[in-house]
């Protein structure tokens, strides 16, 4: 459904008018509200208590470039951290910016092993996945990666 | 959960080794967004909490939301320090807890 709308934006005016009928129809059916990047950022600031978040290359997200099935998309997050009692990653939060609700999964880590987690998530459409790592000193490091989703996986 | 969750943890490890723990729970993680044939919403029922403790102390936990895939797979890393029991729990929306315990011997 949302694909129709995206295509519409790209068309010129005349074609847009022609497509309008179809577009309105599509909008009528689009009942599930989707989150936006702002909603994801807001969810993060709620969790981190408003601490300033900065993009960092210390946070690596491994995600497929194209996910054929949005119902199960493997995602791995690793953070460059020694994981000692003095310096470790406390939380890793994963947000899906285009899902009905952005919060996906939050990991709570302790100073052991290494800062790497793997899981599988649902993605409803092509979107950015944002990851935020909260260190033990309270700093927030984030990273983002786009995934193209062929078939969405949130039901609805 | 009809089936017992699967946990992959080595039985033996050397002290100081970094060990990967893999867990897979059997659950369909109903999102609450889907509708049945009559158009009624299927109520949400997911596993919302996963924890791992070692001899009673917290090691790792995860808070899950409906965007986690069915049959949630979670893997993470621990440092082998001493022998003991790792206990894994999954809690669903109704408060039902499923527990799996695994021992690891550290030499």
C-alpha cells in the first residue's frame, strides 16, 4: 500500500492526478499507523533519559541489504568495548523506524564476554534500523542501517 | 510454550574463554496487529522478557516487543570464569515463566 504512495510522489502532476483515485483508495485501506524516525528518536530519549546521542562507528550493525521476508530478519549488533567492570556496554536498544511501534528489542548486558548480540526481528517495510548502545558512563552511541524489505512481516 | 526452548552452551570451557550462548524459544509471538478471518483483532501474546543468570547473579537479559520474530532467537557472549549453573527464563504476557538450566564446567 505504502509503495503506491511512494510511487505517486515520484510521478509528475498529470500522472499523479490519474493515480490519485488509486492512491486515495490505498490510503483508505492503510489503517495501521507506522512509526517515523522522529518517533524512534523520541523512544530512545525516553529510555536514555534525554542524554545526547551521537553517531559512532564503534557500533556495528550487521543486517542483510535486502530482506526477502520481513517476518524474520537476522540482525547483529556489536560494540567496540573492552567489557571490563570499568568500561562496558550496559544496554543495546534496537529500533525499527517504520514499524507500527519503533521499539523492537532491548538487551541489558553486564561486564562479561564481548558486546555482541544477535537476534531476529520483524520489519514491516523498507526502512532504517537504528541501534543505540548505552555505555556504563551514560554516553549514548548510535548507528543506523537501511534494509530493503520485499514482503513485510508485521501482520495487519 | 508447547516445546521447551533450546539453549546451546558448551558443557566445558577453559577459564577466560569467551563463549557464545545461543537460545531459541518456540513461540509464535502474536503481535496484536493481526486480524482473524472475521476481522476481529487477535490479542497480543508475546514473550516479553528473557533473562540469563549465573549461580543466581544477573548475566544478561532482554526486553522484547512485538517486532521480535516468532520463535525468538537470541545469542550473546559470556566469559567463562568458574563452573556453575546458567539459568535461562522466558516470561510471556500472561506472566507464565519457562525455565531452562544448563551447567558449564570451567577448568
